[in-house]
C-alpha cells in the first residue's frame, strides 16, 4: 500500500512539474517574424496562477503576466519598426529564450491545392515543380524571409495549437513550401526591404466551408444544406466505406496489372466523405485557422474556389462570409485579403469567376489577381505560379504599402450603355489604356431579349469597347470570357488581363444549388 501511495505521489509531482513549465505554441518560436509597429501577442500555457515575465530585446521594460485558472496566458507586446534579429526571454518556473526573431511583415497564405502546391517537385502529389523550379529553388536564399507551414489536420473542436516550425528561406526549406506564397513574399521582400514572415495553411481539394466556422454556417439558412449534406454522409459512411474498400481492392489489382504491362494506371476511387474528412464543413477552420488567431498579421492571400465551382452561385455569399468570419475572429479589422480568380481550365465554369469578381466588388479591402493568360486547359495546377504571386503582390504593394503610382489590376467592367444596335462598355482599372494582344478582341458575345448569345465584334474606343452583331438589332446584354477557358486578348497597357464578366443577371446552371 505504501509503495502505491509513493508511486502516486511521484506521478502527481511529475504532472505538476510538467504543467508548471511555460509552454509556447508552435507559432511562437525561434526564427519567427513578428508584425512590425503593431501590438502583437505572446501567449502560451503554464501552471494556473504562475507568474511569467517577458523581456523583448528591443525594449527596456520587463512585461509581467499571470496564467489564469486554466493555465492560459496571453500578453500584448508592442513591436518597433522592421529589424532584428532579436531575442525574447520568458521566465516562469522555467526559462525560454527565443532567438533570431525578426520584425517585419506577416502574411497568411491559404486555400486549396493551387496554394498548397510547392515550389519544388513533390513525388507523392505533384508530377513536377513549378515553372523553372530547379532554378527557383537554387536561387531561394532569402534569410530575412521566414516560412511556416501548418501541418494538415482536421478537428471537430477548436484547437489551440498547430504543428510546424519557422524556417529561414533557403533552397531546402522552400522546396516544399507554397509556391504562390513564396513568390508573393519574394515580391514584398524586394519592394519593402523588410523581413517577411509567411504562414501557409492550405489543403488540396477543400471547399470554402471547410475553412469557415460552424457558427457562421449554422446561422445562415443558405448554408444549412452544407451541414445537412455532411451529416447525411456521416450517417451513410459505414456502408459507403465498405463499398469503397471493395472498389479500392479492385483498383489495386488493376493497377498492378497495368504496371506490369506498361499501361496507364487507372485513377483510384475516392474515399467517401465522413467523420474527420478534410472536405467536411468547419473541421479545417477548427484545426488550421483558429489556432493562428492570436498571431498578428498584415493580411491574407487566398487561392481557392475549384471545389466550390459546382455551387458557384452559393459561393457569392459563402466566400464573403468566410472572409468576414476570419476578420471578426482575428480582431484586426478589415485586414487586406487578396485572392486569385480561378485560372482557365476545362472543368471550371465561368460562374465561379463571376462569384469571385462580385466578392471583390462587394467586400472592402479585397483584391483579385486575374489569370486568364496563365491557365492550362488540361492541368488544374498550372505551373506558372510566379505570375500568381507577382499579381497578388501588386495589390499589396499598391493598396497595403501605398505605392500609389502602381497599376495593380487589369480592366474590370463598370457599366454599359446602349447606342442603337451597339453596346458601349466602360471599365475601371484601364491603366494607361486598353489594348488588344492579338489580331482582334475575342470572347465577346451579345444577346437581345431572347437571351440567345451570338459572337460579337468588339473594338476599343478610348477606354471603352464597342460591341455589336448585325443579327442582334436590339441588344440588352453582353458577356465576355463567359466560358471555362477564357483565353482572351483584352488587357491594359501594363499587361494585366481583363476579368471575365457579364452585364446580365440571368440565372445560370448553378443558380439554386447549395
């Protein structure tokens, strides 16, 4: 009995000792970048009531805080202008010294596979790296750029930490890092000449609802079908998974036979959606966004939408709701949120691009990079990620960092005016003028009240475009780039392509799908 009591006492002493030590989240560590000239947070866990001091090297004053009854603590710290490296010393029952800490600009890089796609070749997922990836990897020596990749995870409940670590940008660390994030960060580093911290939290094949808090989805009737559909999938999961296993075994046999014969290996069957699935509503938000909310950021870049294309009309509302959700929870106001319009691909309908355009036009402090000249009809992961990062950075440089003389967007439709049997189109963001990159303007169609769209002749006239078709005597609507692969010829002189658009609001194929 005495030995049992002694063992129990020893176990309790070990438990108390473990809780008594200061513990920091993965984001707060060596090599991190903190947002400059801001009130950032340092936070973590300790024994309930434990007193903690924090001493940032850039200031003389020691900061004091105390862990609450659950052992949580968080303290605001003011940061200076960009610089470093600095150390931060934390003292409680134990002492932690954070080293090589930089002060600069911090951005979140999120979305699905086109954001997750790394700079280098990744054998398990990607057939090849980005355009000129070997050269890009070799030259990626930027010690003042720091990279943090959030490990993939889902959770039914809100988590408080993620897996990952800060690394200086070099050929080794950049190889598996988000290509879009890296090329964006490189442009910010070059233009602002300050340290840049990039936090990538992205997962291929994920819809926007996976990145949105459950409360937001529950409170809007238009999003309830998303939750109902997932619940139905969970209810049917046991039977669906058994059927999947049978198909998977058959696929393995066919694949082995095809490999022996040197034939093309067939596509694997998809595992059914069920508990813990990365496509499930809110589960990625819980595990990969919520734990980041204490970390002060400058803004976010986003590349996603492919997984919501079949419900593009719903995305008009869902995407802005997700942005608002993040902004509300980060408690940093309407921070910059710049995103990518889906590139041309045979499987991506024009309605998803329209939903993204409408989001930019309706949600404050957002911007959209258009990629109609940088897609791939047969590859949903186009390799030119350099242009994606550069165009996102144009928005940041102009709107966030105040480079007022910079043209940062291609032409965006503003309004139309009927002139007899012709239509005159007006645009914003024409830069130093509209231009045609080709023999003629393409991808314009025009229709009358019958809604029958016919190919149109389009001509530039100043900063407007005149559109017509002799068979449409009474035109009422014009569409531009309204197709899956809108590889058109309309740009501004600065080389930025126009966004596809339509002047009508007639219901399309995804109307009412939720």
